[in-house]
């Protein structure tokens, strides 16, 4: 008999754990544009909870907007100005998002 994997935060089995969805709704993400060398635009997504799987989300966003990017210090950087696309994609995934101009 296999032991059920239990969430450390809420104590529920992993199959019905709601911690990840709660963290998505509680912490609003900020999407802004920054400029780098030679005026190149970079879209920055910040405000993730410590337990968020930022690497997997970054990989998905890079694929959806067809751009390169990285994860630095707990925030995602995408090459180019993709603020509108990223806001829509994150809201579709259930995150609370605010766009900073």
C-alpha cells in the first residue's frame, strides 16, 4: 500500500491541495516594461510568492510569446515588449495581475 503524499502547508493530499491556487489569487503580479542596453525593451513579471514555480511559468511564457528570457531573483524577464500578451496569459492561468505603465 502506498502512502498518500500530503501537502506541508495545508495538510491535504496533493491531489486536492489548493495552496497553489490560493497563492495565485492572493499575491498580485506586476507586469512592467524596462529598457536595457541600447534601448532594448524587456518585459518584467514580478511579485511571485516564494513557493511559486517560476521556472516552469517562465518557460511557458517564453514559448507562448515566442521570445527569449530568463528568471532572475524571483522575477521573469522576457525579451521585447509583451506586456499585453503576458497579462492576458497570466489572467487565463488564474493569477491576479496589475499592469504597470
